C-alpha cells in the first residue's frame, strides 16, 4: 500500500490507511465479521491489523522518529513560546 501525505509526497507508512485498506478488502470480498489478523506491506515495513469480532481494529508495527523540528505556532506564540514537534 502507498500513502501520500499532504504536501510531503509518499510517506513510509500510514496506520489509518492500513486499517482502511483492510476494512475495504474485507467488505469487498465478503469476509465474515470474525476476528482475524492481516498483514499490510508499506514502504516502511509490515503493519499488522487485527480485526476484532465487534468490528474494531488494532494496529501494530514498527515506529521510529524520522524528523524533528521546532516551530512557533502563531495562535499561541505570545503565551506559550516555541513548540517542539517530533
């Protein structure tokens, strides 16, 4: 699965997109609502989506910081100062 972020191009992974891809595949192929595990391959590795019997999903997979920075948020700059973004 590939995911493009707004203004940043293709991203290495997208948990929301992985869960949505599983939900769409399950619905399209008429898979019963039983609990099951699915593997979604993304450029950053493999994500595991566990579908729970009640229809909810749990996502697991690798995570790592790929960028760091500091910014000043216009609406809170006067009162809070700079915010560090990870």
